[in-house]
C-alpha cells in the first residue's frame, strides 16, 4: 500500500526546536509533579488547607466593597457556599451540634440561616427579646437537626453525652454511626476563663481542653487520610462520609471596641496564652483545630460587630461554610467534578478513554518517539512521518496536561476576583507588546497603482491574524481577571466574538468564490481543524461538545456558508441570485434556531440514538447572539471580490450586473473618504448608545442587529490608509494563528474549573 507523502521541511527551524525543548521540559515537569503529588504530598485532598490557611478576597478598603467578607479562599483550593438542599443531602439523618459560648452560637445561627433564613431570623429575634439568652437551642429544617449547647466553660454534662456517642467512622458493632452527630464543633472556652476566671484561669482552661482531647485523638479521620506515611486512598462518599469533631480556637476580640469591664479582663496576653496552648496541643495530638477562624479576623475592625467581641454576619457565614465544606465536599464527586469545591474533596479517578489517552500521552508516544530518534528499533516504516508523529505526541501531551491541571489536586486552584487595576495593567502591557512588534506585511510592494487594490491589502492574512490575536489576548485577560461582571467589558467581548464570526463568513466565502472548491476534502479539513481538540477534550475532561461552544459555533456557520454557496453555485456570478440565496439562508437558519421545538427534536434524536445530551437552550442563545454578523461577512466578501474584479478590469467588469459598483471606482477617493468619516463617527456614537443598556440581557437582545456597525467601522478604519494596510503586529498575529486552539485550551490550562477559577503551579520543594 502506497504511503501518503507529506511535504515537510528537511531540517526543523530554530523556533520549532525551541518549542520542542519547551514541551519536553513541560513533560518532565508534569511527570515529576505527578509523582510528587501521589507519593510525598502531605495534604493531598486540601483538608488541612481548609482548616489552617486562607485569606479574604474582598476585605478592606482596597476592594471598596459595600458588602465585604463574602469570598474566603483557603490556600490552594476552592470553598463552596452551601445551600439548603445541599445541606440536607449531606447530613440526611445526622445532627450538627455546636457547643460553646456566644461566639460559637453565632455560627449555629449562621447555619440555621442557610437552612431557613426567614424562620431563623424570627427565632433569633424572639431570643433577643427574652432575658434568658444563655440556653440550649435546637433548629430543625428539612429533616436536618442543628443543636446548640450553651457551655462556655466546656465542662457540661451535655458535652460529655455528645462526646461519648460520637463515632468518626461506622462502627460494625453498632450497625453504623449509631446516634452520633455528623458534625460537632467545640468552642474553646477562653473568653469566659479570661473574663470570669480567677488567678488560676489558665489551669482551668487547660484542664477543660485536656478533657476533650482524648475524644478528638480517637475521632480524628482527616489526619488519617492526609498522613504522608499512610497509603493515599480516596475520601469516602455518599452515606459513608465521616463525622467530624472539631475545636474552634479562642476568638480574638477587637480590643479597642470592648467595654471597659471587658477590656480590663479580656487582655491580649490571656488570649494569646490560651491559643498558644491550643497550638501545642494540636501539634502533639490528632485534634483538628479550625485555625482559619482566627485568620478571618486579622483584617481589622471591619470584621467585628460594635461590641468588638462578635464577628459580623458575613464572617460567621463563611465560618459555617468551612465546616460544611470539610464535612460534605467529598460526597459531591460521585456526581460530577468538584470544580467549585476542591477543598477536602476527591477528584474522580481516570477511567476508560481517559486512561488510554494518559497512557499514550505520558508513556507510549514519548517512548516510541525517543526510540525512533535513537534508532533503537527499526519501527520508522510503520509510523507516520517524523513531523506528523511529533505533532501527534505534542497534541496528546497537551490533552494530558489539561487533565492533570484541571481534573486532579496536582495544581492548586483559586477564586477569581475582579480588580480594575489588574485588568487595565494587563491590557496596557499587551498593547505595548503589540505596538512594539509592528512590522511590514509579507510581500508588500511600495508602489501602488492609482486605481488598483491588490487583494492581500484589504483584510489580508497578516491583518486578520493580528485581529484575531489582539482579540484573543483581550478575551484571555477578560476571563482571567473575572471582568465579566463589568457590563462594558462584557459588551466589548461580545463584539470580539462577533468579529471572529464576521471573519469566518468573510474568509470562507472568499475562498469558495475564488477557488470554487466545494470538495469533501475541504469540508473535512476545516471541520477537523475546528473540532479535533474540543472533541478529544470532551472525552478526556468529561464535558460535552457544546461546552466548548466556540468550536461548534464556527463549524455550524462554516456548514451554513458551504451549503449556501454550493447550492446553485453556477449562479454565484449573478449578484441578484447570490443575494437571494443569502437572504433565503438567513431566513431558514433563523427559523431553525428560533422556532420552538426544532432544536428540541434534534436533541431528542441525539439522546435516544447516540446517548448524547446537549443543552439546546444554551445553543439557541449562543447561535442567535451573533446570528446575522456572519451574513454581513459573506456579503462583504462577495462585494469585495466583485469590486476587486471591476477595479482590475477583469472581464466581469463589463457586465451590466457590475454597473452598481462602477461609481465606486470612478469616485474611489470620495467614496473612501465618506466611508472613513462615517466610520469615525459611528464608533463613538455606538459606544455612547450602548452605555444606555442597563444589564447584559438588554444588550444581548440588541447584539444580533447592531454588532455589524462597530465591526464594519473598524474594518474601514483599519484599511483606510496604505500604511495601515501594509503593516501588522507580529505578536498579535502569532497568537491569532492559533486563536481557536487558545480559546479552547483556556478552559483547562490558562484557567481551571472549566474557566470558573484560576490555578496555581504545584509547590515542589527544591
């Protein structure tokens, strides 16, 4: 059988060699990090990070937040804000018990507020109206019971009763957990010993702590699964979730706001002494102390109520979330990847296609490539060409890197928080890089005939690559800095996506009109280029094809353009006939997308025949958002090709159907000046008018009908002078040549959690 001959360069360029070395280094780094992650990492599931480390993303005057303390980020993982239904699904028939003073009671009320806000606020209001505030409480909602035992000294019979019943893991002799609580939080009694204790307050405090530590030593479960000396095994899920017995440190008050009587007795020396003892105890035992509670109030006065003793409600709610994430997160992995809750959580183990791709990408292909280079085995004749095989190896390695970056705990994740300064600085840096890399286009001549418009000058390949590149830079910054919350930035990004689809319509139409190549090979090459990466990632990352919506979007519009121009292609030289075809295509496509039931029928067929489940409502939204800009690109390409034919005095120029274009050639400079003036006016006018949109939904309604205005204005201004047409930015063009791949890979490499968060590199000790 004759092998396919592929034209490749005889020797790789320096750039190719550099990229190859970088990818080899990436492979080595990934392998080392994977081995380290599975063999020596001390906190593989980030339970210790949830307990001991973290920071506020929205605290202090820097953020200028009117409602601060909503985003607490543990070190290297993501904390989820639990809702009522999720709490019910986690605890089932197991109780939550809080034992301590009023600072512990705050967390009890925060949890009750999550379960039933209205009833919790009513019961709290009733409690404040009565004189007897120091009493036991119980709150039941949705079958879940939350109890509070008033025990500021940590020595009550209720405490002893709960500790004796507690079981961290199922007990076979009791048929499970028995009557054990699912979560017990003990509030360290430091404030009461400091306020009401005598000279021996510290001894009494130490005795109360020492009495509960034996129960915490035997109850500890998280340290068993986190120990570096023990075998790494997955966290339990479902009904086998372990119970937790936790100790909260002594609440550090805001001393300047304490009342005079409290300020005299609750001193920093006493509080520090007691917390230091808790640190010693936790260091020499398996007791889990929630030190992150103390970190939450290091931001200063804003985190406290007027009394200086209790924290504000948002801080109390985040304390409750820490407890819920510790107890419930591992149970979510049985349903989906924990993209928004990676603290104390499993990731699913790779199975099926994932294992095959990992084996091929991390071992098989690199080994075969190495052996081929060293001529260890005579396997060259049985393999694709060296350049093709190298590309396949790199492609598979990138897929594997996506998996380890976004589907394991190997890379630490962090929440995105919009900062205007960071966004503007990133855009400014990219703009400078683009401006300083401006160079002349390839093959540009210095002399231009008076009435001649060379094809490569208007929207040339260098220019469109540059356009795609700076748009992709902006979109990457937009997603990384979480700028989607800013309406004007969102509107700009929507126009950038529409611009890409405009170029899709322009480029494909121009190709078909010039070459008349409607072959299956052309269709296959375009669809393969657009979809190979997103299809493989769908299997590897356990997402679906429509999740990477940009690839199916440009593929859909390519097919629409293909069939629009292919059907009756013999009449494409007739402008009237061609415009009628374009109009009919727009009407049919609009009906296909907007008429209810058509997409749903297609979805049902895919689900029952192929087992594919797609969100057609989301697809309808994505397609219609840029419905008509593709046709604007098609019409622009048709008019450009016809105008170019008229101006170069081709045979077509004498036809009567080109008569409408003749005035533009006769009064070329006047026509160009008018277009430039109109474009320069329309851009700021468009910007001012779109500022009137109150929200995203309103702008999205207008987008399909008005997006062509700024896009055509930009195209006109970008090509308004020979200097602008003959130069481009090499940095932007470099990224533009791989913009579609970059757009897809940003979901798992540039960002994590399917673009919802960012990731941090693994910390490997040198």
